[in-house]
C-alpha cells in the first residue's frame, strides 16, 4: 500500500495532508455530538402522522375504494387496472412499475400518483428521522453521535450514518422543520458556515473559462449573468423566473444534464432546452471544452482527478452498457468538482479543528459536517470571534483562480442558522 502511494506524489499528498489529519477532526466532531430536542420531533411526528391519515383518505376517495398505499401490488391494480392509466415502464419480471421515477411522470397528469409520492416522502421522513432520532440519543451525553465514513463515496465526500445527517430533505417544509430540533444548549447558539456556490467556482477554476472567472472575481451574480447571456438581454431586465432558469442550467450542466433532463426540470420543450444549452456553451466555450476533455481523459486513463490529485476511477467509461457508460461520462465531468469540493471541506475541517484545539479559551465546538457546510455550537460570548475567524480559515485552505467564500449564519437551531 505504502509502496503504491510513494509512486504517486499527489496521492501520497492527499493521504498525508487530507485524509489522515481530517480523521483527527472527525473523531472530535463525532465525540462532540449534537443536541436534539426530542419534544419538537415528537410534535412533528404527530403532525406528519395526521397528514398521512388525511392523504390516505384522499387517496381512497380518488381510487373510489380503500387500499394500502404502501403496497406496490395494490397500487398497481388501482392505477393500471381500475383507473386504466397507461403503464410507462415494466419491472425486470414484466409487471408495470410503480417506482418513484414512474410516479413523478404520471403525477404531472394524474392526481393520485402525486398524492402517493407525497405520502411516500412523508412516511420516509417520519420513519427515518422524526420517529427515530429521539431513540438514537446517547443516554450518557444526551446527544446524537453520527459516524462519518471517509472511504465510502468515490468522490471522497464524507458519508454520515447512524443517523445519516446528510440526507435530511431540505426541499420540503416538513424536511426543513426537522432541522429545528437540532438545538444549542442554554447560553449558546448554532452557527453554520458553508461554501458559497462551491462547485460552480471549482468549475470556473478547472475549465479556466475567462467569463466565469471574471464573474466570481468581481463578486457578480453568476445566475443573472448566465440568464443575460442565454436570454440575450441586459442584466437589469432579468426577471426572477429567468434567473431561476439560469440557476437550473448552471447547476444542471455540472451534473451532465441532458436537454431531456433540463426540459423535464423546467417543464419546457426539449427543443427550447437544447437551445438554452447551446447558447450556454457559446457563452462559456471553455466549459464545453473542459467537459469533452474530462470524458476523453477518463476514456484514456480510466480515471479523473480532483484539483488535489485524488483519483476517481471510472471502470464503466469504456464498457459496452450504454446507460452505465453515459453515467460514467457524467461522473467524469462532475467527479473532479464534487471531489475537489470534498477535499476543500476536509481541509477546512482540519484548519478549524487546529484553531479550536490551539486556542486555550475557545469553548465553541464543531458538531456536524453536511455537504459543503460545517456546523458549530458556540457560546454567546464567542459568536463574534467565530464569525471573524471561520470564514477566513475556510477561504484560505486553497488558492484557486477564483476566490473561495464561506457564508456564516447563526440561530437557536440548525434551521435558523442555515
């Protein structure tokens, strides 16, 4: 193992300067744990329970009979036999599928699939978080202690388990409310620091696109700039809707979104989506080149690398399975960005951990790492110090061709802080 690492200087550097030191920080974060208010969660569980009962009643009315919403067999009979909805896809055994993907398409035209999706998402939230988190509180510390796994995700991102704090949904009001139960003890607040538009900044750096780099250097609104380019209009006249479109395009293309994916996401014609993507690449030609080069590199070497030299292996890139090959091509584009973001947040944790350990009077502590965000529990009299020091430490962990910016918020709970 050591011999292999020594052959590759950048991998040895990732191991010695990122993985090993971040392990020390993670041990401390896991031991610190996070304070959970189980009363808040019990109340939320009760409210979600009532919503689920109401959704069930509505579903029975739409189906014109009672049935078990959690039974794929009964749902199939209702949707495809009784309501005569045309099946979109079949399972490997040849029966019509009721997967989430299928229901999402059907939900655009029929009310029952939409209702089933809502029921599924609330059930999952209740079973995984509002019911379960209170049972995971450590009796000795009164806190929840997650485990962070360093060697699970191929990109180098940390994976949180028992409980998984990274999968709490934030797109639904009920999901966001779960974060209200993550609280600070009396006399302290929760503070959250997260990298602003980190993957877009990394894209600007990796692609060396002059327009993108200039926008970030000048601290301009990148989504407005993209909107002005693709809608061929002035910055001043961009509507919120146009900015939203541009935001979906900016982030979508990072993940290798196709015209079909964009059309579905924005609810527009495929031809219009293709037109937007073409205009985007006309404005940011280096991004297009970076994407093509990334795929080519992966095909030749079998892997791509992050800014710091972490290797992301993509064995399916030259495979015969078209679907898996396309997924590997998307990963070749996005992997270096996600992986670089993961490396940056680990470096940020190392620096923050060092600072907290070496400052004798600091009582504040790092309690969670979620995606591009670090979460702290900070005594009231240290809030200003953390506000001043943490964003600076996070911004200085690496020198890219665009500035790194960390935004910081605070509140009585995690939802307020972020």
